C-alpha cells in the first residue's frame, strides 16, 4: 500500500486507488474502424459500502446522489467513453467519480426558517383583493333602455 495513490477530497474524506476497479470495454461513438477493435471505454467501479476513507454521512449521501449509477450492493458504476483513448476515458471516469464524492462531502444546506408575512403586507394584500373585487362587480351587461 506504500505506492497506492490516495485522492483527498475533503477533511476526513479520501478515496484510495486500490478501491477503484476498472474494466475496459468497447466504446460506441467516434473512432472509425478502430472502435470495433480496441476497448477504449472504461467502466469504473467504486464499492461505497466497503470504502475505508468515507464517513457514514458521506457514504449515505453518496449513494443517494449516485441514483441509478449505484447498484443494490452499494457499488457505483461510472462508464466513460467520450474520448478516443483509454487514458483520457480513464481520467474522465475518475474525475466524475471524485466530483460526485466531493458533492456528497459538502455539508447539507441549513434548514429553511419559516417566515410569516408582516401584518401590513397582509392588510395591503386584502385591500388589493377587495379593490379588484369591486372593479369586477362593476362589469356586466349594459341595459340600453
């Protein structure tokens, strides 16, 4: 583990390279004849439930943020096939995973404080409603005697 690269996302949140599993698959998209012969797309798997560098709150938020990219077993699967080379797709998949973990590591927003309209605002609203009502009551048929 001495040579293992560790990605530090936030304080107390890390992802080790040994926790990432990569499979190279054939990619669709640009590449001509080459696309049918070379496995350039990458499928990156990250086992969230067994990750050592994630606190429990981050783990739960990460699985919620991942949505359909997370399996029932708690493994996040990211497929990257945007580019024509393995290296760029590999880097793209890692960046997308780290961005997802960084979003999960952010503290949740503070709860919304309930507010009430002021007494004056309520009175102004009711006065305006009464004014509109009076205007509409004056509308109607005109008798032509």
